[in-house]
């Protein structure tokens, strides 16, 4: 049962061919079988999930047909759910119990979902391999010597290993799409403002978005239908008429114009990835898409701009973790300042400290204009490059990541090479656009993700093209 897609399991539940309790039991059996080696979960809620499943069964019996009724899903551990531990895979939040529920999580619950647990991530979502988790290493289900990507590595691995039917992740610079690419699942970062961020532990507020990781494009669309919508609790939430994101999935893409970004298919991209992307391009052409190459000159500055904007915002957002209100309290300090300092020195890991220092420096008096302000200007140029391209194309295409999943330890001591794994995903966050990663083939036995990006709030069309790519590429999911 756990091997089915969300859509398939939901159809069995709705037809009465199975029960939510049986489905949930099947998922937990898989979790207990796979977790010793995959280690995607930080918390497992078996008893609560079975209670939710039984309640769902009562409602199913009465004929209720909520969109996720009885479907087991999991959450990245930077999303609040009342009464559960929310750690962000950081020592500083160990033992912190959420006193409220994120809007996106509440929407899953209101749609009838069963929550199986919380998933590993790079500490505070900072990283691209999940190796920055202070708790555990998550393995890539395709090759357990390889990383699952990050920062939503637990979410991508859990979906790939059939340890849930879908998961919520967060994406600040690629954290949904890049791990989805590494683990051979679908990852969607919605337009900034489409999904409420209320209750997501903030990393870089002008870039963060919550989105689904799923087994198929259609499953991602089903989840987005539930997640999207205005929320007064998030001041950046946007009021839009609701859309059915599954509506265009089976429509052909005859005549759709797609731009390939020259800079993201050149020398910085591994040859084996490039080859798979070329095959995917051919598959889209075969379905009638018109594909042309374009240049995005501002992209060469995207990584630098991102690491100024993201670290600046992180340095401000993470100031709240002082050992007083949340989590870890340093013992034995004689005064309050020493207590703050010790709590932060003991609680944060090395990558988080690096980012706080970089961001604090970038925002400091006398440097603001040279760094933060300049980065914001680069951001405008990137937005303009996309706007130009998307004025004449329906979508832009690139690999999601320049490489397939790499081995544990390969990049942890070289932050710059780690940061480069997000070269294709970061510009999308800087521009606030929707982006999706669809698995499109294997290179050296590991999945390659195709990234598609559309105009803001054009998720319907984005998903339509993504579904065509999925049909054309015949990617087979792994089943552990
Ligand atoms: N890997 C990028 C970083 O380390 C993006 C992380 C994210 O999207 N949360 O900042």
C-alpha cells in the first residue's frame, strides 16, 4: 500500500477498497523497516497517526471526501504543530514544543491528512546535503553512501523511500527542489506569497516558501490545491482567486515555448547531467514544445547576492534564539549576557554560526551599501532577466542541480562548492517565482531533476508542462 502515489491511495480510500488505518499501518511498517538505514525522520507519531487514521475512517464511512482524508503525510522539522517538538535539527531548539500550528500544516489537517512525523533537515534549513543536521545523517534511498540533498533532505528521502505519500518542505534557495532532484521525487516551490509562511521557522523571510515534495506531479498539484491561499497571519501572503492546480495536467503542450538557460547548461554543469537534460528537452520537443536557448547575464551574480541577502536576514531572524524563550539554556552563567552567549555558542552548529557572522557583517554600519544594498540591486536585475524571458516564453528550463547526489563528506569542508549546488535554484527564490523539479532520468544510477520556472502565480501552466515532462521521460521511482 505504501508504494502507491497519493492519488492512487486516495482513490482506494474513497472507493472503500482499503481503510486509512490499513494504509497508515503499511506506512509505519515501511518506516520501521527503512529508518535504520535511511534516517529521514526526527520524530515519529505512530499512536497519534493511528488515532487520526481511525477518525478519518469514520468520516470516509459517512461519505466525506476531503482532499487528503486518511492520507499519511510528513513535515520538515521547521514547521510548527501544536504539542510536538520542533527542532530545526538544531541543538538550540532541542526540547522546544510548539505552542501553535503552522497555517500550511493546519490546512493539511483540515483536509483530513494523517501526520506521520517530522523530518530531518540541515540545521535551520542552511545547507544542501542535510549533513548540517545536528541530529543525524539522512541517506539517499538510491545510494545510501550519498547525501539526499538539502535542506529538505529528510522530506525528499522519506517520499522516495515510500515512508509517506508526500511531505511539506521549505525552500529558501533550493531546499525543496534540489533534494527532490537528488532523490528522484517531485519538488515544488510555489510563488512567494501563494502559501502562508506562518508557523515556519524563519530563515530568510524574503525568500522562504513552503511547498510539497511528492511522488508525482499530480500529487504535488493535489497538495498545492490544499496549501495555497491567503492568510492574514502572514503579511506577505497574497490574496488570489483559488485555482485547481490539477486542471491542466493532461492537456498537451503543443506550441508551448520553453527557454533553455545557456548559462545553466554549460561548463559548470556535469556532463552526465547535461546529457539527461538534453534527452528531456527532446522529449518535450516531441510533444510539440518549441525550445530555444536564451542568456541570463545576471545569473553570474546570483550566488553572491543570495549569500548576502539570506545571511543578512538569517542573522536578524536567528537573534531570537537566546536561551531564554526557546530550547537550550546554558548552565552556570553568572549574568544574562554570558547566558545568551553560551546558549548560542553551545546551541548553534558551525554552518549556522558562519551565516550569522556573515550576515551581521554585511548589515553592519558602513558596509550596508556595499553589500546588502548591492545584493538587492542584483536581485532586481535577476527579476528583470526572468521578466524579459517570461514575456515571450511559457517557462524556462535548466537542470535543478549541476550534479547528481554526491557522497557523504565530499563537500562539507568546502562551503563554496556546497553553495554551488544551488546555482540553478537560487535565482528563482531571488525573483520570487514558482519553480518545480521533476525527475527526468538517471546518470550513473542516480536521479537527475529537470527544473521548470514560470511567471508568478502561473503554477497551473508550470504543472502542465511538468506533467508533460514526466510523461515524456518515463522515470521509474525506486521502491526499497
Ligand atoms: N542550500 C541553500 C542554503 O544553504 C538553500 C537552503 C534553503 O533553501 N533552505 O542556503
